[in-house]
């Protein structure tokens, strides 16, 4: 509403109005591009993110478990972490060419270290009392890992997983602008290049935002499961 | 006049010999325990009493096998302790309950080797014993402090240990719940014939519960005195003998019994 009003009042055609954007989304849907782009983006995010989960979380747990290895590895993590994943795009294209693999690699790079760090801090925060209680009942190390370590770190891990998914979704757009020719990021850059269709550009932005919120909401639902809810003390749930 | 306990005849269940503990600090080493010698007998209820920070929790952690001592030894049934053991369960304050498991899940935690049927039977028995019927599927964050404490005691008892180590287990409870819990612990101790080592800084608590009270000094902790509480259970908390023993310990620790 505000958006529509602002554009009508300003008379500046720098931003298409909501009606134009809605029309653009409808047009995409009609031509069958809407689903195609969304699926393409989700596909890349899914693979890059799952790979990052499969590598980052076990790595983080191991580094925290074998503290010495963790100490040796920490400076490397700290140096690589502030490098934007987008800086990897040239290398990604050099290694994997222009295509899905490059985009998946960039998403992987962007989300793997946040996941590693989240897993490390989750393990470091397991209370000594819980460790000792687990050991006291005569559990083998593998059993302790399964029945004490994993459930104890799960709440923090889920927060890390949610944040990393947010990052992955941020990065897919940039990766698609350069490395591939489908997906929501491609939609935006292509709409601009092929005839300055700013209604399509903003349509792409709206879609990205909406799906991002949807992904975040889905992850937050997991945090309400009974086995992990204890980890979010001070939440509305706890206060009730 | 309070009697110092004579060592009881017969072999000790738990024998602590020349035990010392020093924590290596950044600058200075901290000597926490010094030359602790103590025997605890089968079925005995012993309270270790001392001021906060004196090292009594450290002593219990060493006895339980969570920490190796700097020197000296801990033997149970003649065997040296090298690590935790499921025949001897440590009860933390309610912090030790696993928050990701329900009441049932917690109580059944140490029963992995039993068949499902036996496990369910045991869980039901101990849920009943500690008065948590109706809360089997509740999670710890839905329970009060006293209820969580009972879950922990039940989890410990469920594996049928010979010994229980309790580290200020009722410290975080309100005074009414604390009294109720003491009564329940005594009832369980008499019914299940466990050997109990109970750490506390509460003089009244130690006189209400223990067969013998081991009084520790400030850090580095040494045994100042061992007081035998020759009162039958249930104890009358206004009897002359009870007050005499209590005041004797107050005096021993150097506290005037006035406020």
C-alpha cells in the first residue's frame, strides 16, 4: 500500500509499482518460468547446503572433540571466514566451469564454515555435569556421543543450521548472476540486461524475500520440537 | 560433650588413604585437599561437612572417579578407583537431569542393557517411589526444582547402585521442599540399603541425616573431626541430644550459635 502510494506521489519511474510487479509475477507463472527459476535456485541451495552440512558439522564436532586439532585449525578458519564467498566465484568458474557445479560450490563455501564454527561452539558448551552423568552410567564413548553429545548440542546446532541456510539463500542469487543461466538471480540480471524490465527485477526480489522468509520459518518450526525446546530458555515458550 | 567416632570394626566399603589434591593454576598452584583419610562402611550414611569452597565437592568428584587425585588412593571393596562406575552413581544438583529427555527417558537412561519390559517395569517403580506419577512424559523444563531433583535421584536408584554420591543435592531447593526431600532420601536409604556419601555445607542437614559427620577445615581441607550421630531415625529435631550434637558442630566450626 505504502509502496504503491509512494510511487504514485513521486512520479519517478525508478521503481515499478506493486501492481506492475504482481503482473510480472503472473506473466512469469503463465510462461512457466516462475516454477523453473524457483526450482533451479532451490535445487542449487539444497545441494550446496547439504554438502556443507555433511562436511561442516562432523568437522566442527571432531575439531571440538580433539581440542588440539581444533587449536591447530582455528587460525585457518579465522582467516578464511571473513572472505566473502563471492570472492570465490572466479576460482569456482575456473575449476567447475559455468554451470550448476560452480553455483553449488559457492553456496557450499559460504555455508560450510559458519556450520563448522557453530558445531564447535555447541560442543564446547556441553555442560561438564552432563558429560560426567553420561560417563557415570558406564556408557562407551560411542554411546556417549549418541546419547549425550548429540542431543546436548542439537539446539545450538539448529540455530547454526538456520543461519547458514539464510546465508546459502543470500549467496545463491549472486552465484546465479554470474555462473549460470537459470534461477532467481539469473532472472534478475537477465531482466535488466534484456530490455530493462525492472518490473521483473523487483518481481525476482519479492520472490527471493518470500522464499527466504519461508525457509527461515520452516527451520524455526524445528526449534519447537520437544527434544530441543529446552535449549531456547527465555523464549516465549519458557515464559508462558 | 560430643564423642569422636571410633573406627568401626570390619572391612570398609570405601577407603580413602592419604588423599591430596592440588590444582595447577596459571600462576599459583592451589592446594585443595590435604591428607584425607576416611573409611566408610557398607550401608553407612556419611555426611561431609565444610564451608563453601573448601574442596568437599572436589573430594566427592575424586571418589566418584571423575578426577584423578594428586596423591593418595581411593579404594572401594579393596579395588582402586580409576574412573566412574555405574555401581556408584553421582547425584548432582538438579543440573544433572538431561533436559532433552522426558522423566521416563531420564530415569531409564542407565537401563539400556535391560529388555524393554524390564526397563518399563523399573521406570514405573521408581517413578512411583519418588512420587512423580502422572509426570512420566513431562520434560525437565516443565518441572519444579524439587521434581527435577527427584528425577535425578530416581535415575540413580534405577540402576541399583551400591553407593550414592550426593553433592549438595538439595542446595537449590526451598526450605520446605528440602525438608521433604531429606525425609524421602532417608526413607529410600533405609528401604534400599545403599551406602551414601553426602556433601553439604548445612550443619542441620548433616545432623538430621548422617550416621557420621566428617567435618572439613577451610582450604586446604583436612579432616578436623568425625562426629558420630547416635540418634535413631526418625530423629526428633527438638530433642536435647540432637541440639547438643548440632551445637557441638557449630562450636567445632567456630560459629557462635546466635544471629
